[in-house]
C-alpha cells in the first residue's frame, strides 16, 4: 500500500498542493499518551502520514491552515476532534463512518474493525493500536497500519454515502448546510448527526461545573436520610431491605404477594418486578430505599470524578435506537431535579437553561395527525388542562392544580398506550392516587376523544401480530424497527425529540457565530439544553437559544408550534 511519511517541514508544501483542491479529506490520528503522534490525511488517491513529533509546531500550523477549510471523513471522530480542538483547529465539516454505521443499523458493533468486516469483508488487525506510538522511530508495520485505517475509511465513506442517500425523505433547509454541500449528503437525519459530532466532542471537552460544598452537603443529607429509612424498615420488619432473599421472603410469606421466580428458583425482587407492585406500601418503601442508594452512588461518582471544579462526562451521541444521547462516567443526564443545584456556573458565569414545553405531546399529535390535539396547540391551550376538562367534563378554567397533575400522567402515559393498571402506577409518580375503576374510565374517555392515537396504537398492534415487527420513521426521517408495542409507539416520538434537540444545538451554534458570542453547551437532557456563558450576555444568549429551538421546531414540526421555556440561573435549576 502506498503512502508518504512526512517528517520534515519542506515536504508539507507537496502535501498542501496534493490536498488543497479536495473538498474533504480522509482523516485519522495515532496518539501517544495525551499527544498526537501521527495525523493521517488522504484524498481519493494519496495518503500522507504527518509525524507531529518531528514536525512540531510547523505541523500544527499546517493543519491549522488546511483543516478549517476542509471537511474531514473519519471513524469515531469525536476522539480525534478533541485533540484538534486543543490545537485550536475546527474542521469545516465532518462525516463520521461510525455514526453512519449506527444510522444504517445493519450491525450491532460499530468499531472500525467490525464495520470493515461487515461491509467490506476486510479483516483489520488492530493489535498495533496498542503498540508504542511514542518511540523515536516508528516501524514500517505501524506506518502501514496507520495508512490502512485511512484507506478503509475511504472505502466505507463511498458505500455509506450511497446507502444514506437512498432514504427518500429530504428537508430543503438542511440541504443548504455545509455538511450537505461538502459531502453531497441528502439524508436529513444523517446531516444533523454528522454536524453534531463536533458538538459532542465540545460537550466532553468543556465539562460541567460543580459546587463542591453543595455536593458534599447533598451527599451527607442523602446518606443521613438513607440510614434513617433503612433503620426504620429493619426495626419494623426485621429484614435487611438490601437482601433480595429476605425481601422476597417478607413479601411472599407475610404479605402474600405473587412474585415470579428466578432461573435459580429464588423469588425475583428486581426493580422491574417490584415496580408492578408499587401500590403496596412495603414494596414502595423498598423501591424508595433502593432509589436513594442509587442517588448516593451517583453523587459519590461525581465527587470522585471531579477535576478541579468540573466533571467531564463521556457522551454517546447515539445512545439508543431513538437517537437519544447517553452519558456516563458520570451520567449527568439522570440527576434528580432536587439535586441539580450541585451544578453551579463558574465565577462570573451563569447557566441559561431551556427546554421544550410538552414536546412529546406536540410530536405525537403531529405524528398521528391527532387534529383535536393539533388544534389545541395552535390555539395556545395548556394540553394538560385541556385533557383534564375532557375526562372531567368541566370547563378548563375550573380544572384544579391536582386535576391538571392527573391529566399530565394521563397524557404522557396514554400516548404510549399504557393499561389502566399501568396508569394507576404511573399516576403515583405524579403524586396522584387512582382507583383501577377510575383509571379505566379515564382511559376510555381519552381514546374516545383522541381517536387517531387509538387508531395508531391499533395499527401498531396489527403490524406486530402480522409481521412480528413495526417499521417506521421519525418526522425528520430517522428509521427504526421495533419488536414490542412499547418500543413501537415510543421510538417515533422520542426519536423525533432527539432529532429536534440536536438540530436545536446546531442552530444555536450558528446563531452564536453570527453574533460572535461565546457560550458553551454543557449538558443535554432529552428535551433540555444547558448553556454556560458570561452573566453580562446571558439575556442575549437566552434569546438566541429560544430562537434556535423554535427554528428547529419549525423544520421538524410542520403543523404544531413549539414552545420554549428559558431560565437564567447560577445553578442548574429553574428557580
């Protein structure tokens, strides 16, 4: 395999001449510790290996001159981008073959090795990845290994671009973006995801600020509360709530609950099993104790991973079939609301916190063309109050706060088709107690009024019965395959929400660039965007964020308007 190994500055001119006219380059890096050793660059014909240990600052300046004008194509580019950002380099556009593989969904594993084997039938030996990239002289095998990765990415790109563009759904606004223009990419979801790769890298690089004192305080409070609850439970039941065996015996022998057995013949007491019996006060206690323990473990993990006054979570850009992101080490997306105050903007800064109002209901109403819901949103109604007025048969203005809370559980539960029994349990999470009879009556009333939602659920059930699967697309065109009813009604709604959130972040970034403002997205939680910026520009940043989210909403939702709620606060709470 041919490649050119570049170790001296005078050879960089030839590299530039060879690559200057290509709209995008095939790209990879090899690193030693926290330093980049090789930068691999290629066009349709040539591959260059730039040794930054030898080229030093001259090599960095060369990349700084070249890459901001180019698109780059690579595999798992989030990793490489964080190194480029450290050099002050931001490519013009990116295409990630790992993200492309995830969008196509034809394989469960998305490493370059797995993807090359699946799509190209090519075996990649990745053992040299762990070799010594910091040694003074790189061996021929190492150089060939580095060049081969770029060659494979080049082949995958051509194949993936063709496959992604086979999707019939197009969005004219997104065809004007640099990602679409540079790579010739027409798939709207792929355009968003490729552009979002850089945002994911920035999110990890910037981290999110933490108030150490508040963290310690909350940790002590939660530990004290857990100790109190455990002691109280043990004194009344003589059972350790953390012992599955003892809890199983208590619930089956004393309280006569019918719980399933595990493969080993023991009583199953995992959270999923117990949640079906959450109406029982003792089960509810056990679940509360377990939840509190998990919260403490979460706070402890954040404390352990503090670097200075910030934590730097990892984000998986496509963390679920729906396209939703996932975070880990630590997970900063599932922090309970009452503990979010541990996150505090650094001195002189503040948070701008924005989320979409009732977005899942807005998406569902358009997805199934539920005209009554659509009309309610167009008229600016509060859908929870509106739905409560239907099943309670009273004017909207007479709906109480408690009744609206019940309607919230009804709306968010029944669009996903939960049973009457499920509604009883779900309503409890909103602080509402329902009888099974009342839940059944409310459920019948809901579906007799929102007939298109009922028809959609029936259609999905028929598909699952006849074909053992349900296929479809989000409103932006993200494809999915579901094999259970909950998944089949969840995927298009939450998937559309994921598309909308990512597009909003991209729109926001464009707004900031236009106004030459500095603000950083530090967390994303399903329908919520958390931005950190200087206090002096917070009002303007809030306005731009609201505008970006509404603009994204107008692209994804054609009939239903989106509403955005924005708050400015030193801590991550609406306050």
